[in-house]
């Protein structure tokens, strides 16, 4: 390795690790702020909190690493240009591409490492963090009622305006939603005051409410009456709700029975995608066959072809002409009910297939994201390095602003595209690669401008065609030679 390559690599590595650590620290703090509601009031051990942060860190790498490469490249090459080191290199016959050669090898190694990391470490960490979050959510809820928001405690959702008392056992302005076996919150309880009563080792949490009202929606068997929203209302002076915490207090923090697409490796994702695709297609075909058979067309055994004109003509008149008015009315009513039932069944199946397709799209997005991270590292390096040489400014000022603007554009395009891909509006492949593919021509453009010692933008490319057009139509006279 030549002295120049060593100097550039050492300068880049020093800035790279410094920026990476700073950005990772910032994103970890943001994660703590995001999940503080899940950690606060749970009486968790320090070891569990540290484990939570440890498992959270790997999933931040796809955000931190590309931004680190982009910002470091702008800062380092901007500093070289600002201190005229590039001018000295060029005067010695060393081009920008030659100066970037050693770093290109390093970025390729980083990209390969990022791919391996995304395919192995991130799924394992995601598996740990999601299961740990679910186990933390099951911890004893007596201390988990946060004022101002709804909290799930046992089989109820409770919201309180504020808590008072030495142990926050007194609740004020209580609203409770309780579910039913059929799902939905059909019961609402409102109370001015409440008190949590439970011994330290008790498996029962008693919630004593005073001076409140009890509302319960009534679900009539007649669907036509449900539009009126009937309900029952009663007033109580004191009302006690007992919540069984025996299962909630016996939480195994090592339980790892929950899985999602973000926890799978490439091989597992590929198998899952194939399985889901085959299953979805088979269900659609089975449903189409079932709906066709329910129409009763097969039982008619009629072929509407010109060769069987007699049968064809017999269906030109209404079949109701063969019945009296009462019978016709019953036939029409039965047909309407059957049609409405079929439409309702179609609507339910449509939502079911839509959710299945959304799940399949998420798996495809997760598969492509593992490749995108590696490619994005390379492309953002070729965006940042020549851009730093063009702006000729090092440090954390202007390079930081430019890097954040470029990265936010890259990141938001990716988010919007992936959200569109989940519901099938955009192909998962296109949505996942869109932001990276947009950055590719930008990197080529910046590299060309920096290599040819041109500025960031050339306004002549916009003004020259306009000037020629104005001269052609005679509005501007050509200059005399």
C-alpha cells in the first residue's frame, strides 16, 4: 500500500468510526425515547433494560451505516479539497478516481459485511427484541397505568386523567373499555374516582370505582335495528373490578415463540414467499370455484348457443311469469337475500385476500432490503466522495447539512415506496430499490463533475438553449466578432 493510499484510508477510518459512534448514540437515544412507555413503570431489572438496548442496536445499522458513509465521504473529501490536498495530488498526476481506489476496496468490504450482518445479526436481534418487548408488556400491570393514555390491563383498557397517593393508587376521571368474546369494546365504564387495591404478592388486582356510569351496547338479533345503536345505561355508587394477574405475573422473559418476516434470513424468506404465494393462489382458485358452484349455473345444464335456439329463446322471458304474484315476491326476496349474502361473503374474502397479499409483500420487501443495504453503501460513497470534492468544505457544518438533506430524501422515498408496495400499488422489488436507483445517476453525475473539475451545477446547460432560441427568433442580436 502506497503512502498516499494509507493516508487517505487512515483519515477516512478516523472520521468513519467517530461519525458512526455519534450517530449510533443519537439513534439509540431516539429508540429509548420511542420505547420509554414500554420500559417505564414495569419494575424491570437493569440487566433486562441493558438487554433491551443491546437487541435494539443492530436494527439501527441500516439507518446509521449509509448515513455514516455519506457524511464521512463528504467530510473527508471536502477537507482534502479545502486544504488544497487534491490540488497537490492532481499536480502530481493523481486523479480523483486514483485517490478513491483504496477507499473503494474498503467500501466494498463494508458492503459485504453489511450484507452478512443484515442476513444474520439483524434477524437474530429482531427475534430477540420483539419477543422481549412482548414479554415486558405482560409484566405485572399494577404499575403500568400511565396517565393520559389508554393502558391494557388484563382484559380491559383503562385511561385515567391523573394518579395520586403514595403509590399512585388513587385514580381520577377513569374511562374503561371492556371487550367481549366476539371482539369489540361494547362496554364503557366512566367513573370520577378509582382506587387500586392489591397486596404485594397477590394475583388479583382490585379496581374500586366510585360515582360513575356503566354503558353497554346492545346487539339485537335483528340486523335492521342495529343502526339505531341501542344501549343500556346504569349509575353506580361503587363498583369493583377484579383482574386475575396469575398468568400475567408468571412471565418468562426468555420466551421466544413469536416470529415475523424481519426475523428471517434470505433462505427462510424465500421459502416463506414461495409457500405463501402457492397457498394464496390455491385459496383464490378454491374460492372462485366455490362461488361459481353457489350460483347454481351448473345445475341448469343449459348451453346458450345458437344451435340450441329453443332453449335460448325460452329464457328471453322472465321466469317469474310462470308463478303468481305471492310466489314471485318470495322468489325475488330469496334471490335478494342470496345475492346480499354472496356480496357480503365476497367483501369478507376480499379483505382476507388483501391482508394475505399485504403479508406476502412484506416478506418480499424484507428479502430485498438485505441486498439494498449493501448496494446503498457503495452508491452513497460515490455520491458523497465527489460531492465533498466539489463543495470543498470539510468539518461538521455544511457537509452535515448536505448529508442530512440527501439521506432524508433517500430515506423518505424508500419509506413512501415501501408503504405503497404493502397494499400492492407498487411492486415490492421496485419499491425497495427505488431510492437506491435514484441515487445511482446522482453518484454518476457528481463523479463526472468532480473528475472534470466543474462546479456542482452548470447553469450554461439551461441558459444556452434559451439564448440560442432567442437569437433564432431575432429577439437577441448575435454579438459581433
